[in-house]
C-alpha cells in the first residue's frame, strides 16, 4: 500500500471502550473495513462486466480477542445485547440477525481448512446501513481478516472477497456479484478499482484532479436486495445470455447490440436487460478513458447516461434517487450524477467540483426537502483505503 491510511480514531475508541466494558479484557486485534461507492459499471458484475468502485472514508471497525472454549460472542458499540453462538454451529439459516454474515465467513474459512477458534468481538460502523454503500461486505471483510489473523493464516485478497461473496449468497440469500467484496478488500487510497469481473483481474486507476471529488447523497430509502428484484434481473440476464448463445452478456460488444436485440426469442424484459448491460459496459470503458485524460465533464456525462439506463431499462431506481440525480445533474458544479449500488433506494454518487460541494448539498437538499419533507444525508469522500488489520 502506498501510504499508511488514517486510523479512524473516534470509531476505534468507541469500539475499544465497549469491548473492555463487555468482556473485561482488551482486544487482540482490530480489523477496519470501508464501505464502497461505485462510480460506474452498475449491475454488470454478475454479467462478467467491468466495474469502477472506490472505498469510501466511512468504515466498520471490528475488535476481536480469541477464546479457548469455541464460543463466539458478538456485540456492537451502538446497540445493547450480545449475540452468542457455538463457533462450530455454522449452518446457513441459523440466524436472521447480523451474525449471519460472521457465521457465513467463518463457515467459508472452515471449508478452506482454517480451524477458526471462538472469539469475543465488538463492532462500530459509520457506514449507513441500507445506504447502498456495502456495510455488509465491510462486515464480511473485517470478519475474514480478523479470523485469518486469529489462526495466523494469510489469504489472497481476491480469494477472500470470493469467500465473502459466497457468504452473502448462502447466509443472506443475496445472489450478488463480486464488486462489493472486491472493492472493500482490494481498493487502495487515491485510486478507483477497475475490475474485470470475468477475468477476475483489476487495475488501480488513480483518481486524479484535485479540483473534483466524489459526493455521496443517501436517499434514506433503505434498499432490500433480497426483495427478489435483484435476483430477477440477474436471472433475466442469464437467460438472455443463454438465448444469445454467449457465456455472459459481457461478450456482446456495443457494436453487436442492435443485432442481438433483433434476434427473436428474447422477451421485452430480456431486451431491456441486454441493452442496459451492453451499454453500461461501454460507458464504463469510455468513462475510464475520460477520467484518465482528466476530462471530468466527459466522465460525468457517462454517469448521467448510466442513471437513465438504470432508471428506464433496468428499472432499479426509485423516485427519491431520480429526484437527487435530476437536481444534481442541473448543477453547474456537477459533472454527472447517478444512483450507485444495487438500487431500489440507497445512494447517488456525483462527480462534483470540490469547492462547490457544500452548495450542491444545500441545493439538492432543498429540492429533496420540498418534495419529501426531510434532507438526505450527504458527504464528500476521497477514494479511501481498503480493509486492513492492526494487531494491538
Ligand atoms: C449490489 C451487489 C453487487 C452489484 C451491485 C449492482 O451492490 O452486491 O454485486 O451487483 O448491487 O452493481
């Protein structure tokens, strides 16, 4: 890693204090995992496409100390109560609460041959839950790093991301792609992660240009990926790929789109999905080129087009996100704005001129307040560091 990323002092202090209060001993290690925001390349990861996320400077801190009796105790610095279970009792479906992510990762590590011991743990997080910023991937990643440290093992970051993705599939019933877990585990400060989800390779792309920053505006509508819509879109894409006789929709280039759409045998639903995925992959490549050239206005136009495609073709936006995107896109200090993440709520991302971010937050907030009677939470973030582990 290029430089030592900042230690989230306030959140860590809260966790350490609560840990000692609950368990009457200090933790042995801290795992810190950020949330992520996706700049572009939405709903393409499970189609083998290209995504461009960054870690954000909101994170989850997990403090852990091993136990010798095989029990696992989990707590948070923000809510009362301790969840306790037997570290060998890890079958999916045992828990509906947040311990399922921990259990899922422990089960994956156990399958990979690591004898994870029992432990006491406490978390605190500044990642808004339901904000579409991957709070669950952060918990999975932090759990993975902490458990590996407890057994004195190491694992390739991308392999750990895949293990965490499997936990999300099996323990939260969300058939997600690899983007969130890879972003949380593999991002580097100051860089976007250009990830090829089929080749499973990535490049750290510098987010140049001090004049521009990433602005996140949270609609406050809690998204529920498990609601079935996400799985339905994914299934429609996979069915379309089968009918088009390609391994995944990634293999249809922008130049082949018209011919693909003209083929009989695709339903209207499949056509919309194909159009979104193919054009989104194309936009991501163009956006990366524009960002590399320092042309933020051009990059922003691809963000705007991405939002329209997600709203109209893929139908994963909602009225609140549409309003935020529409108002932000009209701001002269905004290069582009779109919904980010799975959708159906969650957040928008805008590329915004740094010195005008506060004005944009104010103006979008005013318009949102006029319609919904509340102001959306918004914050500027650098491209932050990926997950990391501290031994105490
Ligand atoms: C969620 C999933 C990701 C990805 C996005 C949409 O965040 O977890 O795998 O599919 O939605 O791009």
